[in-house]
């Protein structure tokens, strides 16, 4: 049994932690089998409790964009820790990171720090509602904006009507204010605006979706959403929790040259510590407490350890002029080479990729929305996942997730990955 200690630890964990994990995707329910318990990570690799090492393609679901435990970030955290972990007062460091982000990201004047992407998106929607005086929001099927009630909504029966709760505990009252549209379906969005004229506070979108696998916006989709929002007095919220500082330093706003009214961040912004943030122009952000009336707060918001980790990570990225070109090229190489190998094995597939985000869908020609993501062959992905895992490659444990490529991945790790793909045996029987 190769995952002996992980199995034992998982059994033990299930007694004390619901389902044995602190976040559901970690439990391997989608791919089956026992989740692997890690004990350390450095650079491109994670090491599990059975002393097996893996080339890491989740990188903590995005934050470890430099690879794990970067020495400069580590040192900065250690130095800050000597000075105290948290004060509950303002610090100079918070202004330093806010200024650095505002000066280097297009189209934002002010930024408010929180402790998770969930908080960032929840707060951005509250602010949009407070600013516009409207209740409803539009979101897209398959997009994830954290687990706050307004977002745990699935499409109702009938086309593009209002949503239904997607989890027990979310009320019908909440669900009625969230309208659902299909990703890349502009007509549905137009319909929603038409039938809810003057009622929609915000439209929130992952500008490149990463939570139904990697799904790209079609040509001009984001620009047209911008136009619709302008026509209807609705705020456009880019959820850049995944794409922020990853597609470009200025995230999808920069990569697609489309301006959002509010932008949410998470993942990379904390460099591996728990951070989220939301940002926008003065006229909107001024509505937040204590200056404005829209309430939002957090005991550990702007935590000094987290701010140091985030700031050092962002500076390392910003000061490295070849950074994005390098991780994008690594990802492109993986896309082309994996594609070639799968083709040589006659395994039909589609690889979606943008920047350093990618995912493989099996037995489908293209994926541009959640319905199509569901039509992919997930049983085959699960086989592929376990094959790669046995060969020391840690992919996301679900066919509905994105692979996050880090800057620590070099030729050696790419070769190791491709060798594992070459060994994948699959018969159509
Ligand atoms: C991860 C994620 C979130 C939620 O962030 P948490 O820190 O897990 O709360 C929100 N939106 C997107 C696009 C994400 O990928």
C-alpha cells in the first residue's frame, strides 16, 4: 500500500473533522481513493507523509505562483514574526502593500484587505448593492465566488429564471436575488437585464473561469458585458481571485483590456497566507465604512504576517520582467507536449489554457461553458489523475479544476510530467 500513512491519517481525521478535511475538494470524493496528506513543500515539489514526492500542479490552488517556500518570502515572514503576529491597529505595511497594488494595477484607486476570497466577493457584492441601491446580481453557472449564500445558487427550471439554493441552509429569499446565466452566452445576459430592468446591482464573473476546469471567455464577451453593465447602471465585478497577478500583474483587466468597476483578489495576493481583497475607484470604495455607510470589517484583516508574505511575493513577480513570459511559456509547452502524447494514443481531448492556467477535458472537442464541462469524460480524468499521482505528479483531484503552473517548474519537472503521461494506458473497451 503506497499511501499507507495518508490512509491512517485520513481515518483518524474523519473522527474529528467533518469528512476528514477542512475544505471539501481535498477529500478526493470526485476522483475516489484516499487523499494524500502532505508534510512539506519546496519549489516545484510537495512531499507526503509516506515520503513520496510530487511535482505540484495545484500550488495551494494558486498562491504558490513562485513555487513553494520561496526563500525571500520565508525570510520576510520570519522577520515579521519576530515583531509580533497581529496588533489590531493600523500598520505602515498595510499602506505599503495597498499603494504598491494600486500603482501597478490598472483602474483601481483603493483596496480593502480581508482574509479570504469568499469574504472579498461577499463584500464586493454588498458594496455594489449599497452603492446602487439595488438587490439583484447576475452570476454565471460554473463560476465560483466563494461559499457565501448569494453565490451558492444553481439555475432554476426553465431558461434563465431566478436561481435555487445549491446547498441546504441557503434560503429561497437569498436565492431569488441571484440570477444565473450560461458562461459565454450574451443573449441570456441580455434577457436577464431586459426582464429585471433597473434592479440589477452587479454582474460578477470569473473573467477566465477556473472553477469548472479552465474555461476562456469568447472573443469580445467581456467587452460586451462591460457595455451591457454601462447601459443598465450595473456594476461589473471581476472576480480575479484566481486570475489576479497571474494572467498579468493587472490580472484579466490588463490581459483583456476591459475595466471592471470592482475587482476581487485572493490566492496569489497572500503568497500562501490567508488574504483576500477587493478594490475599485474612489467613488465606489468611499461608500465603505468607516468613511461610508456600507459595513465591512475583520479582526485579522491586513494581518502583518500575511501582508509581508503577499507584498514580497508581489514584488518578486513585479521586479522580474521575464516572469509572465516564462510561466506562460512553460504552460504552453505542457499544453503542446501533453496534447501530442494524448493524440499519439488516440485519446480525444481538449486542453483549455490561458496564461499559466490550464486543464484537460477528455472526449470532448471544445468546452466554453459549464454544460460542456459536465459532458467531458470525468471517469477517464479520474483514471488519468490516479495514474499521474502514482507517477509522482499531483494534479487537481477533480476534472472541474484548473492546473496552476508555478515559476518553480523547469525542464526537469516538465520531462518528469511528460514521461508520466507517456506511460498512461487507456483502452476504449
Ligand atoms: C478560490 C476562489 C474564491 C474563494 O476564495 P477562498 O479564499 O477559498 O474563500 C473565489 N473566487 C474564485 C474565482 C476562486 O477561485
